[in-house]
């Protein structure tokens, strides 16, 4: 599979199997939104007994932490192989998985540059009041190695942020309204990410004509934003 056959291409298949077909050092930037392994044991409901539209998809279910860790190692190892020497990767997760993912990132020799907090302006409430409202997700930004000359478009981000340095806390709403893809009133994808989030990542870490990969494309936000700005 050559670079040109991968350009502007969406591949529908098993991520691990498809990643293995890609040549070494193909991509400048990778954004990954892997399964979170939420470990939901039963259906969630509100105090009024109505059902919460939670993430209960089969792709988010793993037998154990060990099986999740093996899956994480396998896809990250392939991503490192197909990332160019000066490329970088962004991975997003919640408290359920981001610490395990972060450890694997370091074990594989990536070099963590920042962790970024996506602070959700409109998070889902904690309906039963038994915990803090979970109002953020964490992104890890890492270069392929400590010596990588990674892309960071500092000035572009500063312009986006009213001429102030962009900080590592991003206040953005979750995907809703017209942006949320639905079919007969039901979400098309349970964890669709907002375009504004991907816009910052792609603007920060890539240049015109760069090759960008999303190994878990989901609802397609990464592809849409890449097409718009790159």
C-alpha cells in the first residue's frame, strides 16, 4: 500500500490488521481515539429510572485490563512504525484508560510533549450525585522519539487564542446540536468528537500536504477537519 493509495482514503476494516499493511514512516501526524474500556457492568439509569445513553458498544468491551493493555500495545506499536521520524501522535482518553495508554506510550519509546485537558463546557451530569461530574478528557501529545523535530505551529495557535499563548487546558463544548450525527433521533456514534477539538490538534501538529492518520475513525471527524484545513 503506497502513500498515494492512502491519500484521502477511508479504510473500513479491523484496525490492527489494516495498520500492518501500511509502509514504515508513512504519516506525519496520528490522532487516536481508542476504545476507553469503560467497564460498564449494567445499564445506567437516572433517578427517574430513564435510561442513560451510555457507551455500551461491543468495541469498548474487553475481558480484562490485561487484554486491554495487549490491544493498546499492539496498535500503538504499529502507529510508531508507520509514523515518520519527526512525526507526532495525539491520543485521547478518560480516567478509565488514559493512564494505561500513557504508560504504554512511554514503554514504546515515544516522547511525551504535553498532556492537554479538554474541559467540557457542557458535560453530562452525574445523575445520582455519587461522584464529581466528569467534565474533562485528557489528551497525550507525543513525538516519535526524544530527538524528533516535531511540528508545532506556535504562532497559528497564538492567533487562534487572541494573540495569547495556547495553554494546555482547552475549554470546548461536547459535540451536540447540528454537529451531532443522528439517525432517526439516535446518535450515529456514541463518542463523536467536536470539530473544534480536532481543528486545534491538526492546526498545531501538521502542515499543508502532510499525511494524517486516524486508526479509529469513528464518525469521521478527523477526516472532515483534515480535508477542511489541510
